[in-house]
C-alpha cells in the first residue's frame, strides 16, 4: 500500500486537530443553568476605570513610596556613579599608571592585549 503524500498527511493532522478543538468547544456555548442569576451588563467606562485605573494608581503610589523619601532627603533619583575598579590589577592609582607609561616608547611591550586606540 502506498503511503499518503506529505500534503495529505498535513491536511489529515490539521483536520483532526480542528475537529477535536471544535468538538471540545461545543459545551462552552451552552446556556446558563436556570438557578443561576443573570448579572447586569457592565458599563465599558466602569470596566476601563477598574481594569486600567486601579493598576495605574498602584503603580504611581509604589513609585512615590520608593522615590519620595530620597527626594525629601535631598538626594537625587538618578543612579549614583560607581567608582572604577580594576579587579585583580595593579595597586597603583590611575595617575601612577599613566606616569609609568610616559617614559615608554611604542616598541616597549609590557604584555596584555597590546591594544591601542
């Protein structure tokens, strides 16, 4: 028996998946039971205020709770500049390193990546 072509197999798999999903979704279209209440329609403006306004208000309140104390103390809200560190490097300061390099020529190599600008 000849096996079906790849297009036929793809259509068969897709059709089976679509039939299963459609069959499982049919009970979702059922009516509400008779004993359940029938709630009133929600005003779209009210829903927008509840679903958008409350999270926005919380966002603003949390932001104020974080930044207001530092602003009242007179500190800035921008992140502070960290001091540069050379981990595992020389104990010399940046000025001492530059003065040590001043007397060297371009042919002197001290190791490292030998990169230049």
